C-alpha cells in the first residue's frame, strides 16, 4: 500500500504539469480527427470569449479547461478523485489496525469544492435507509453578496461529533455517548425518545424517527422501505405501525461506523461528486485530513460555543 | 352550584372524554404518526401540557407546605383538598409526558438507569419522589396521623423538594445552549415564580368554589389569599419585564429577535391577550376588590390558573421556531423538518383526555374521599 501511495505521489505532479503546459496554441497544432474536433471546439470557445467579452483571465481558464478535454487522463490532480479516495481508504485500513482509543476520526469538507449536488445526502439516506423526517446530512445552500456580485456557499452538515458534545450529558438514560475514537453514538435499545438531545444540539444534527414511511397513505409500502439498515453493525428493521427501534429514537450521523468496520469510507465521502469530503484519522500525522487541517482556510461551525466539533470546513 | 350548570358541565366533560379517548387510542395504535412536532421542533403541545400541569401540582402543594411549615392554622382546612388536587395534577402531567416519549414503555428507564448529568434524569426522579411525597402526606392527613409537630417537618421537607423540582423544571430549558430564548439564568427563577403563581391561583379557585364552608365563614382568609396571588402576579410580570426589556433595550442580539417575535409576531395575541390581559390584568382587577367576593376571587384564580397555560406555551414553542442555521429549513424538504408548528388534533385530544380525567378524578374524589374536615379541629391542628 505504501508503494501505491508513492506511485500516486509521483504521478500527481506530472499530471498537473502536463495540464498546465497545454495552451490553446499547442492544441491547435495537433492533428488527427480528435484534434480537429477539438480545434473546432476551441474555436467556438474563442469566439464565445470574444463575443461575450470575457476578461483575459477568464478567457485563459476557459481555454486551458478545454485543452484538458483532449486527454481525460491528463486532468489536473484535484479532479482525479480516485487518488484521494484511495489514499483515504488506505489510511482507514491503517487506522483500523490500531486500538479504538488510538484513532481520532475527523471529517473535512472543502466548501470551495462542494457543488451542492447533494449526492452525499442521498447516499447517506440510502446507506442508512432513512425514513421521512430523518436526515443525517442536509446540505445548506446560502446565497452570498448582492446582485450582480453574488455567489452560493454550500454547507453539508452532518453531526459534528463534538469533542465536548452538549447532546451527551442531557440524555437521562446514557443512551448516547462519545466513543474513544471520537464518534458520538446512540444506543437505540436504550433511548427512550425524549428528544432532549435534539434540543441540546446547537447544530440541529439530530432528528427523530416518528415511524413514518414514504409509502404511507398509498396502496403499498414498497419493500425498499422495509429493508433493514445496518447502523452500528446491527440489523435494524423498521415495520409500519410498530414502535420497535429505531422508530421512536433520536437518530443522527455516526460516521458510518458499520462501513468503517468493513474497511469502507463513510458513504458520503465515497459519493461526493466534487471530491469535497475528506475523512480520516487525525492521530495519523501523515493522513490527508491531518494535512488539510494545516490549511489557513480551516474553520468550524459555531466555535464560540466550545463544542469542539470534529467536522472541519475549508472555507 | 345550580343543577343546570352541573348538567352542562357534565355534558362538556363527557364530550371532552370521548374526544380524549379517541386521541389516546390513536396514540396507542399508531404511535407518533399523527403528531405535528418533528425533528426541528421536537417538543410540542405535550411538553407544554406537562410543564403546565406539573407546575400547577408543584405550586399548589407549595401552598400546603408553607401553611404547614409556618403553622398558618386558618388555612389548614384547605390542605387536604389542595394536596388531592396537587397529586392529580402531578399524575396527569406525568402521564402527558409519558405519551410524548418516542418509547413510552421505556418511561421508567431514567429511574433505574439514571444519568445524573442530565437535568431530565433529575426531573424524573424528583417527579416520582414528589408525587409519592404528596400522596404520602395526603394519606397521613386523611388517616389523621399528622400531628402538629410532624406537619411542620413535612412542610419544610415539602418546600425544599418543591422548589428543587420546580427549579429543575426551569433549568431543563435554561441549560440548553442551543436555544438562546431558553438559555437564560432567569429561567429557573421564572419557573419557580410561575409555578407558585399558577398553583396558588388554583388554590384560590378551589377555595372559592369548592370550599364554601371555610371562606363563607372567614372572608379575611379569602382576601389574604387573593392578595398573595396578586403579589405573585406582580412578581411574575416584573420578572417577565426584566427578561424582555433587557434584550429590547439596545435592540440587537438574537434574543431581541426572538422576543420581538413573541411580542409582535404572528402569535402576538398569545402574549398580549392570553398572558397579559387574561392572565394578569383582569385577574389583578378582580383580586384588588376588598373585601374579596367569593365569585371575583374564584374567577380571578381561574383566569390566572388557565392563562398560565399560554405562558407555558410561549415558553416552550418560540424557543424552537428559529432555525439554528440560516436556510436550514430549505436544506431538506420534509414536513417534519420545518420550523412551523401547530398541534395536531390528536395532540390536543390526548392533552384534553388527561386534563378531563384529572378534573373527573378531582370531582369524583371529593365525593368519595373525606376532603373537607372539621373546620375547628383542622385549625387547631388537633385531630
Ligand atoms: S453535532 Fe450535535 S449531535 Fe453531533 S455531537 Fe455535536 S451536539 Fe451532539
Ligand atoms: S432522545 Fe434518546 S438519546 Fe436523546 S436524550 Fe432522549 S433518551 Fe437520550
């Protein structure tokens, strides 16, 4: 695995360089059918640049982006998500070999890369077979600026797995606690459904399962709604008109502990289209997340509350 | 009471019970499917109902504890009836909150698996202890075992337990940093003052309408009780004023927005008409009458006791209606993930069931249990 990492590391910069070296000019001098098509495309782009009056910088980036279409393998490093996923998967396996108390799971979300597609939200819903009313990872979308200078910021918002979680001490039956690896979990078989933890969470990261099904009120509840989920590596089967757990419980993101146990990254990480979600062991100083958390772009949600979230954002 | 009035009352009670039975059956058969609270407004009408009924129970029993502790003999005849009403209110409040739990059959778990960092665990323990304590003193009282000296001790223990329980109820909300509307040091104090007010108002109501022998023969006691309730109204209004005015003074900060919403938002009438006019101004005018008339005092007590439900509603709900993040309500579309709430008919029906059952138990119990005692003996403390 170490070898894998080494080979990727040497491949990465080369890929980047090749991408940068390509210019509109060099593309035009290439021959062959593919190049011809590309030349036509580039011509159209150049006309568009001129017609719509893009400034120099914008035009240059358009041109270089188009140039990269010539060879998908030569795309800039940041766009090749396989690499970062491989690396995180590899680091995950290393971390899982350590005792639980020696790992510290953290998530890093790059807001510059998040495109607001909500793929993470959907994959989370599917992975955990979430019913109506329960969401683990909504994606906030916020417009910033004033017309004509506007932008949009996306904030995927899972449970922050706070190091000082306000949701834990309020539970009257100790049904929720923070594990040694930093994951805040809920024992569905103990939780009484008082929803005190929902009220205590400043991030609205917890929701409750009220026993709803999407198919309620229709002729049939589809089998996909009653198939079990495997949260906390147990089989949980929801049935209509039954209050068997997890119905009646508080529910929230658990960093896909059941997947981690099998050596898989959380579902939201593997499905992130923008490659914006990173996950790993912060105790591993060589890990990608450790590297990312050295950035000056790092921020947390509501840090003033002193909850010490384990989910970080790159603004 | 006139026969026709009684008959109308009975018809209303039967309708309320029938509706309530429907609501309870829906809750038992379909769980929480028919409730309107959700993931972002997790506490709804039943939490309001619990806070209200338990507050009535604590406040009214505190009256008895004070009477016992300070040996206020002229109010001794009110004790037995008040303890009975208090126990019923506490029991009904407990049942309402059990129905609010996602797993109502696990309601007793905090008793044998308590997590004492949680104020809710403390509240559950205090709830059970307090209810048992009230029932115990009531039973001892009926069995005429509480001699004068013991009464005093029971009174002091009761005051301690009652204030602890009441403060704990307020702290449950006040300690939640996620909600700036609740997260106030004044919370537990307001809760204690509010419980005193609603409980004492209930005592006044019961004394005026159900204990004619006492107050018929002693209008001074009624006047004094009216004045105490009046004083409590003023205290609660002053506390509310300090809570609202501090945040409003400079007009900035999150609390200001939340308070403005209560005062001038779409449900403004709850505060101005429910809490202030019906719950404070009109009763204050009625209670100012000296010497107190039984009807005026009774209606004054009734208005305060009933309107305090609105105060509880205005405590529980507005604390949850502001999203913790801008745009959270639009991040995921789901009817349970919104910041708007109005109770469903099943929620109302369940609450009405427990309230109506409580009223039924009280009226039925008055006939069966020896709630009125010999005035002279009660006053002298000798049995
Ligand atoms: S985000 Fe909320 S639910 Fe998650 S650990 Fe922090 S306080 Fe608890
Ligand atoms: S809802 Fe469950 S996990 Fe949350 S505080 Fe209540 S018992 Fe604990």
